[in-house]
């Protein structure tokens, strides 16, 4: 399931950010590698929450640094729901 979620996250990020899929990896930093600012990250998180039908707490959202962080939090909250 983790690989499916990761692929979906990467595909959605690629579409939303207009970045080629092959440039997004699990340990890609949202801020350093993709040059997203805080608002960009929050908008990305909100879109992914909507797509995956999960809710991340503000603390969880603020802790996100990499694509893998998003994937793990989405999976954790999907299971908890």
C-alpha cells in the first residue's frame, strides 16, 4: 500500500506543481529541492488531504519536510480514520 500511496502523491504533486515525475523522489525536500514556501506547502497538503479524504493536524502539516513525510502521514491518518 505504501508504494501505491507514494506513487499517487508523486503523480499529484507532479500535476499540481508542474514538475516532471522523475524529479520527485521520496526524500525530495519540499522547501530545498522543490523551492516551495510555507504557503505552497500548506496548499499542497490541503489538496492532498482532500484527494485522500484525510485530515492532518496543524502540527503534522508543519512537520512535513519531504515527499515521504507526506506519504507516511497520509497513510497513518487513513488507517486511523
